C-alpha cells in the first residue's frame, strides 16, 4: 500500500473522527446558547419591573436574583464544556494538518496537500454553519431608579415620601445568538427573501458545491472540461470572502439594530464565525493549489 492510499484512508478516518468531535462541539454550543437564553428570559426587564417581589425590600430572598445565580452556574458549566470540546476539535484538526504538511514536505505532491486542505475545510464549514457566530445582548446591570416620589393618603392624611430602588443584578432588554443556518431560517420566517436567499447561496450552496467539485477535480485523472466547472474551481477563489462579507454585514445590522440609548450593549464573535472564516481561507488556498496543478 503506497503513501497515497494510506493518506486517503487516514483522511476518511479523520473526517469521521473530526465530524463526531464537531457534532459534539456544535451540540454543546447549542446547549450553552439555550442556557443563556433562559438566563436572559428569567431576567427580562418587564418581568422584574412589575414583579411584587422586587418591591418587597427583601433583596436577600429575591427569587429573580436566586434563580439567576443558579442559572449562572449552569452557564459557566456549559461554557467550560464548550471550551473543552473546542480544544479537542482543534487538536484533531492541527494533528491532521501537521501530518498533511509532513507528507507534502516529503513527497511534494500537490494533490495530497489540496485534498488535506479540503478535508479540513469541510469540517470548518460544518462547524461554521451550525454553531453560533455572534452573541448580541442589551441589558442594564444594577439598575438604580434613584428616589421615586410617592404620594398617597392614609386614614385621610396625605403622605408624601420618596422610595429609593435599585434592581440587583442584570435586567435584559434583548438577547440573541444565531448560527448561519438559524439566521437563514429566521429570515425565511420573516419573509425577508432577498437577504435570506443571498446568505443561503453565498454561505451554504456555493461553498458545498465548490467542495464537491474540488473533490471531483482531485480524483479525476483528466481535468474537468466544463467551462463553468473550471471557472468555479479555478477562478472563483477570489470571490470566496464574499461569504464572510454577506454574513458580517447582516450580523452587524443586527448588532446596531439592537442598540438603545442608556442601555449597555454587548456583542461577541463566537467560534462559528472563526470556523467559517477558516473555511474561506482554506477554500482560497485549495483553489490556488488546483490552479497551479492545472498549469503545471
């Protein structure tokens, strides 16, 4: 068995193992997102502002604060699990990349390197499409309403006093965390067809078709004769970053659209965005290798 056969079967094993690791990572990110959504929902500002428990003055036994503390422990647990599974997935990817580069350094076979890059790109695309890309939140921490003037009558006597009120912890106005696939589903549900179809084409259909055509090109003994296929494989690499651009523009729109004056806003890039960016870079690199091989 020559080194090409060994590398092929090793690559199939890598795709299975890395695919399982990516699936576990994606599921853990979904669980983390669900925990954060429950946390934000339990601290929704309308529920806290109009809850009698918040105005009773017994903050030590405040059910909102106690429930938030319990949920925060769950969030920390899921965050730790996400980091652990991310490190495992990255370790598998880096080990395979190192082996691919080792074989290429010894044999100078462009097909080995391009096939290895495509295998890694497939895993990155999978993780990038289904794991959350951005986390957006609008909240207020330890909201202090100051002194609230109260006027009332008690036994026919007018009573005028001031109530000082502070809400301990967080009050959430908005929270959202979406993956590319979830964004597409949301846009279609809202009948935003133009943006939804654009993201579906640039971020799902085009990348998947390009990966499949790249694999066909590598395993064929003769170059593809179709002009469309040759253009898509050899000339479209420079357009790959349009995937990131389209998604980034829409996510930026969501971030700015959620901002409110006087409210703290926070947006974080999550691993899904970096995996998708890694796919785009690997796609450009594999296209360059195929182009060089085509002209050699």
